C-alpha cells in the first residue's frame, strides 16, 4: 500500500496494519470472508473463471486504484485511503485537469488501474487511456462510430456512466447498445456485440459489471416502450450466455414459479405475464440502467428494474410485475432467486433502478447480510440480501407524501406494499386529471446518483432530490422507436421547505432515520465518496466539489469546477500522494429540468424564482478535475 | 394526417421567414404572425391563415394552447426543458416558435434535423410517424408561440376554453379513434 510511506509529509503516518485497525474489525472480518470466498471459488470453479474473477477482485482490493465504477462489488463507494482527512482536506488543491472535448452531461467516473487512468465521455463515447506516470499523456484514444440517430432516442441527454475493467480488457457499453471489449494496453477492439436495437428505442447509458467470466449488461428505453432485460456475455468473446427479461413468461424472466420468491413466497407461474393486461407486457418497460452489485458468497447479482411503460397507469392495469423491482439473480444461470416489487402498478415514474448497497451489519443483535436501497419513490429500504426479507422501509425525505408507509406486517395482504394516498394517486384521479403536489417528483427523491457507505460510521451518504410535481396522465399510442410517455409533468421545490431542490443526507439503514441533512439549492446529482479519512465528498450542479465531515456533515472544503457536476467522485493514490477526482460537465435529467429553473410555488402560479435557473450558474463542458494536498 | 392545411405561396412563406428571423424573444415578435384574425370552431388563425393562440383578459386560453401545454410536456419536455425554456443542450422552443416560420417549424418536427460535428451532437428526431406529436402539432406550436411572445407565463394555464366538437372529431380521426 502506497499509503505506508506518507508519514514524512506531516500527515498522520499510516501503516497497512494501522489502516485495518482504523477501519475496525467488521471491515477486517469482511475482508477475511471475501478472501475465503475467493479461495473457495478458485478451488471450485474452472481455472479461467477463477482467474478473471480473482484478478478484478485483486485490483478492486488495492485502495491505490479505482478499478470498478462502484468502488467495489458491494457498491460501498468507500476508500481506505486516509492521507486526505478531515483535518487537512481544507487545504486541498487542484493537481491537474483534463478536458474531454465533449459538451454533454458527464456522469460516471474515471478508472485507475496501475499507471493508467481511463476516462470516458458522453456520446460519442470516446475513451482515453492516460499515462499517470507521464503527466497524463494520452496512450490511446478510442472513438466508436455510431449512427447519430441514437441521440434523440436517448431519454434525457446522451450520458454514459463509464467503462469497466477486467482481464486486461476495458469494456465500453456505447449509446447504441454496442458492447465493446478493448485491449486495456492498446485500445484495440477485441470483440463487440450488439445488445439492443436503437431503432426501437433501445439505448444505453449505464456501465457494465464484469463478474467471474461474464460481463453483465443492462438496457435503457423505458420511455420508448422497451422491454427491459439483463444479459450476461462471455468476457472472453462476447457470446451471449443468458438473458433475463423484466416481464413476460417464466422462460423470459428466468423465474422458477416455486423456487423464486417474492417476500418469502413463491412467485407462481408466469407472474410477469399474469399481472399485465393483454400484450402490454411486450412494451412493458422495466429497463435496467442502474449500478449493479455482486455478492461472491451468494453468487448473486443485484439490480433494480425501472418504470412500466407508459406513464399513463390506466393503460396498463395490474401490478405490472416485475417492473419497479429489486432483483437477485444467480450469476452463472441468470435464474432469479428472489425479487421484491417496491412500487406495484407505478403511477408516478418511480423507477426502481437505483443501486443496491451490500453491507454486513448487526441488525436487531444478529449479524445480517443486508441490502440497502434508496428508491426513487422516496423510501429507503433495508432487506436481507440472502432471503429478500424486508426489514426497513422508511422515507428518506420527510416531504414524501404519495404513500403513508410501506406495510411491514407479513400476515397482511398488503405486506410490502406502499399505502397509496388517494389524493396523489394519478390512477384513481384518472386520465386527463392533473394530480397536484405529489412528492417526490418523477425524478425521485434520488435518481441514479449513487450513495456511499462508511463502515466506520455505519452511515450511508445519499445525494438526493427535493422536488415535487403535478402529474397528468393521458392516453397515448405506441409507435416503435418513438417516445411512449403519456403524461404531463411540472416540477417545483416542495412547499414550506428550504426553497432548494436537493439535500445531501446521512442515513442510518437500521433505524431508517436521517442523521443529518444538508440543504442544497439544486438536486445533488453527483455520486458520493466516503473515505477512511472521515471525509465524504460530493459534487453539486453549480459545479462545486464539496468535502464534509463524515460524522457531522460540517462542510470542510469546496471548489468550483468548470461546469456542473453530475459525475461521481473517486479517489486513488500514486507514490506517496492521494488524489480525489471528479468529472464535471452539466447535463443529464438535471440539465433538462433545471437549466431554465422550475416554477416556484411560493411565488404564485407561473412565477419563476430567478435564483433557481441553473443556467445562471454554469455552462456546458466536460472536464476532469483532480485534487491533492499541497507538497 | 387527416387534416389538410391550405397551401400558401412560397414567396409569402419566405417573407414570413425573414420577418420571423428578426423577431427575438418577448414582445418584439412580429404581430402579424400572432394577432388573431379569425376563429374556426375553437381554433384561431392569423390573417395569413397560420394557427395562433388566444388569451382572454382574465387569462383564459384557447383549447389548443392548453392542449399544447400538455402535449409539449409529454413529447418535447424530456429534451427541450420545461415550458419551452430549453435545456442544457436543446434549444428553447418558445423562441423557435417565434423565430421560425410556421411551415419551417412543421418541417423540423416532421422530418427532424441534425447538427453533428466536432463541437455539436445535436439531433432532432423525425416525428412524422408519431401520432402523439403529429395530431397535436398545431397545439404545440400555438402553445410555444404564446410562451415565446411573452403572452403566457410559465406554469399550467389556469383557465381554458372548452374543447369544441370540431377539435374532438379531428383528434379522434387523426388518432384513428384510439
């Protein structure tokens, strides 16, 4: 660990052993379990399988690198690096910058493996390999040729959430759904495969997750009537190994009517068909563009499915399974072990795609394997990730009003279902009726912007939206490749709140309670990073990189980057120095909804608060900004 | 499309286009492309037979303007931002509805437009086969023109004229009684 020799710099000297002691025994045990699991896998699986898997795991386990978009397989976004800590973070300076040459919204983050940093861009999805040993010199650049007709089929800007690494390959999932494997050293194409058809509205914005000998891949297009799926391709040659759809017959969803469970009960035959009317499931949505997680011990991959199509609930009677669902699938077969549908028969566009964060914690005095998920619908869920048992479901924004609670009584026929408030039910109010004052808005109390978790505080650090909406559904007809929305929305900050449109919160997943909350003028659309230095980092839409105290939320540092931040903060170390990096480049859903500002209910109908226009704060442009402490 | 529109001479269209280009945001818009000259079963037209909006003294908007508000926020909003205000990458259509001639506006919506080069990756899709857009083209156009002319504030129009039978029949016919 490079951090071992930082003592001469005036910062606290940290040895690898000391680092482990700081992190605490829980993390240490985790490490041991992970190691044991890996050893077990190595002895059971084939040589090739184990190699690819353990190689990436090894890269991930080196805190000097950032080898996977999510920080690790558990989605913790936690780094053991502690040279930058709460005492000295205020002295942070810009070390170097890099312009991506692209203007649209920049989500995701760069990777660092060895001496190379991999930087991606929105469409045209350029990838740069930068040599960190030579001041960021460009080793190779890959720019795919894509039909620009994919651009307008992408709902909400042409963002891309970054590349993935495994087995000496860089995996890029392009906007047009081409998955390409590049030689990590040369940028040469090794294989490529087409995951979807953009002429039907199938596109991609997400990263992929390399697991064992597979690359797990999702799809976007819920606003175009795409039927969502998750696909595993062979890491070696791009061959399709399995595909599980979000809805349809069991043979499509890869469900076993007896063995696959929903809240502990078998799902029954063709549950992805019988909860739909007619053929609506064929254009049923439930797309899969979030951040995936993987538990090597359970051999399960976890992810969420998005909204059912259309946004007009009256056009699709039934529970619309398995849209809006947390999925646990076997990595090798794709078979679903358990599912949990959070928002049956969605009436608000509360996609369930947000990340699943896997932690091992004591819950009610017992060691539990937990899964924590901050859903667009405004509820923070804690589940047992082995069994899918629901443990906690509480609002992580007090303004959430569309449901009173999630029923937690296993004996009730409402078990696990949100208790919808009639006033805010766009289904009960009906087509062509404007339902007003619904919180959260369609973009959710949180969208894809990933939260972070610190094992030291056992707190989750969550970037959130603080926005409400009016929602009026109406009838629409389906045309392949055309938007299939069917609702009119207007969005605004909640009444009787701080007037801003975001909060950055610390969340206790065992109690289901907010520990502290920092008001932000705009939605926080940047992925958080927690570190062993007791610091939490996040970006803001005006363009600030902020560092706050992990215990109290006290702001310790801010720097205004060249454009609004919708990228995720990452960290790495080289030699004796820790770096923190973030992509700025405003855009995405946030750039659409907030560019001109939202209407402000506090100022009366139609009035707009000038302060609320994001265009008054920032302009387009992709830049990577890298920070470090001064020498 | 089952509705037909009266063709106008090319020279007239050109002169309107030139006049339109000069018009910036708000009140500087050419009044002859806005002022109501006649009504036809709840639809309003300028002297040049171009669809336009009508907003009464008490803020009551014509049906098409209200309908345009709804359709815009279903079909256009995900790129062009709320209320025609534009997004981080797509133009403010409230200005386009003023600056572009009606027929040029229809052309862009129907056939799309591409600006793809080193600095820009801007693509407007062709909506010509999308009934959810094409059956409400005039609605969206007059709504945006009302926004761009400064006559209609942001937010949902509070009061609207009733939907006329003629408008209802045209809608059903266009959508194929969907």
